[in-house]
C-alpha cells in the first residue's frame, strides 16, 4: 500500500491512542492476521532467550497483552511520524524515558503486516 502523510498520521493517532489506553482490541485492530513482529524485548516477555520475532495475530496479541500487564504505567509519548513509500515509522519516548522507533509495513487494506521495534537504552 502506498502511504500518504494523512494515512500515516491517522495510523499514528490510532496506534498511540490504543497503546496509551491499554486497549488490546484497539491495538490488534491495526494488525493483519499474518502479522510478523520483531523486537529486542520479545525474549523478555516470552521467556525464550532465542526468540526475536513472532508470527500470527494470536501470538502477537499474547505478547502485547503480557507487555501491558507487566507495565501498568505503559505510555508512549509521540515525537515524530516518518512516512515512507510503503512504511511508517513512529519515534517516541517510552514511559521509562528511553527512545523507541517502530517501523510498520502495510497490506493493501491498510493493516500492519510487519512491524520492527528499535530501542535505545538510556545513556546510549
């Protein structure tokens, strides 16, 4: 899907709104059934030190649910929306003060088919 600035900002508002409200259904409504998600934090929440990526909406939903449960103060403060040809990246500050960047790839229906999380720990 070719992404417009308007679509990117609409996605960002929905994504931040759902995460900051801890609305798991709202979060998952943004993702396609075949979502592939990678993050350095996956191993922390799955208990598998080798796991770096998840596939499928059910699996990603379980991971996001654990992240919300373990982080009751979870909040993402928007800093920047980057618009690519077929991607959007969101730059934000996490509740811990750490900087994060999420890159999202979309299908033709506007649902996220791949997301990649990046984090900078404090002091880096």
